[in-house]
C-alpha cells in the first residue's frame, strides 16, 4: 500500500493556510521585482514628487521644456496706478526685466537642425466650455490670445498659466469695413468693439484705446492683431501703427503680426505669422493650412501659425495634427521662442518680494455684450 505524502497527511484547513500565505509571498515577491525594475519615482530638486503624467506643460512633441512655472502678474512689472482699463499698465522692471520674458512659456529644448513650429490660437474666452477644453487638452507650447473684452479674464489667465500656456493680448482693430465710419465718434465701427484702433482715428485716440486694452488684463507676454479671426486690415502695416510698436517695446512686450506675407520693421520683439488659419472654413481647408504650416517649417526651419477664432472643429483638427509633428521630426514651441532671443532665461528675474497676484476679475461693465 502507498504511503500518503506529507501534504496529504495535513488536514484540509492546514493546506488552505499554506496556500493563502504562499500566494501572499509570491505576490509580494512579484511586486518587489516590478518596483526594482521601474526604479524610484521621479523627483524634482527639492525632493517633492511630481506627476509624470502631466506632460502638457513640460514636454513638447520632440523636445523637453524646462520645469518652470509661468508666474502670476508681478508688481515690479506693473505701473503703480491703475490704467483706464482698470488694471496697471505693463512696464519694464528692474535691471531691464521684461514682461515678454518673465511671462513666456517654458523654453523647449530643440536639437540643432530640427524644424520648429509655433501656433497661436485667438478667440479664447468666447465659449467657457470650449476654452476650458482647449486650455486643459492642448500642449502648453500652444500660445493663446485673449480679447480685452472677455468677461472673466482672471479664470482664463490663471487656468492658462497652470497649464503652461503663454498669453497674448488680442488688440481690437477696425477692419477695412470701418473706413466708412465717422472717426470722431467713439462708437463701434464693426465687430471689433468700441475700443478698436484704426486708420481713421487720431494718434491720440489710438493711444488711448491701446492703453485701455493693455490695462484690461495683466500677465501677458505681448500683443497681436489677431482678433476673432480678423487682423485689422491695413492699419497694422501703416505708418500710424509705428507709434504703437514703439510703445509696446518700451513696455517690454512682444508683438506678433498675424497677417502672412507682410513684414514689420526688424526687431527682437516683433514676429510675423507665416500662415493664418480661418477656423470658420471646413475641416478639409483647416487641415490643408496646417499642412502648409508644417511644410514651411521644414523648408525654412521655423514657422508661426495663427489659428482663430477658437472653434470645436479647429480643436478636433489640432488634436489629430499635433501628434503627427513628432513623426515628421518637427518640434512644437511657444510663439515667444520664435520671436525673442534664444536665451530668455539669462535675464534677471523679479525678486520674490516683488510678486503680487493681481485680481483680474473684470472691474468694468461687461464689454462682451457687443459681440
């Protein structure tokens, strides 16, 4: 007769006990091996864990941005008194610290010879839901343009900073249809609103409207003539616009000319778009323009696109197009990186004691009603 094995001689509850703890030991060993292979969690210099899944603001499609947050409005970069729009006007800070450098999105490291593309979306803020979706879902390298007429700039600008999007101010300008208006009236000439600049206004009126717009927001890198899919017609390329450019540079702001095939006076703080993408067209035409932008980047080494106004179809096109940039060897960078000198981090930063959070909730009546 065969002698029962030691395992068979154990009572049923004894065999169950061994199976349970044996399984626990096996699972523990497997977990320890996995952790050994994965290595320690990613940490920043101070030892705090970071969320490695939050790559929108810190990593490009083919480059890595420095882990630097965009600061809130700085007291040292603002006038002491409130401007006509309700908030202090921007200015150069101590040691020639410039708003266009301090508020720029994190610099993206680009391998030598790699083509670069930058994209500005205007019309942000027209739809709350679409704005939130764009800010949270698009990479931080996408720059955003905000109208001075938006009802709640504080929420928009704070959310944009948290997701590493740099901000430009959309400067309202009278289009060609505004030429028939009476320039002596401070009334809307078109959809650009009551504070639009234009050819028919006097130099003083244009400067007053500029200061109103500049003081209606705070914490932006610069200004653009991209406004709700428009570009201000011929005014941005007229002699009457040169004083505007001078003031913008004096205040430490950059300027993006959103009209392709036009060039501004050479400056370290002025750039021009290579492609303007009208989002009111169908998805095929939007895709064609994005492809054109991509081709120009490969031909010239760099290209800037302006897309607007923000529309659901445009957001869908971008989501499909952006991952493709990596496949064709193009790096997505912020607009400021293609306009400003290559090393913005070399400039002195404001001292910590100069930091001030400015409440950007609109202190004036809602100007968006005319929209």
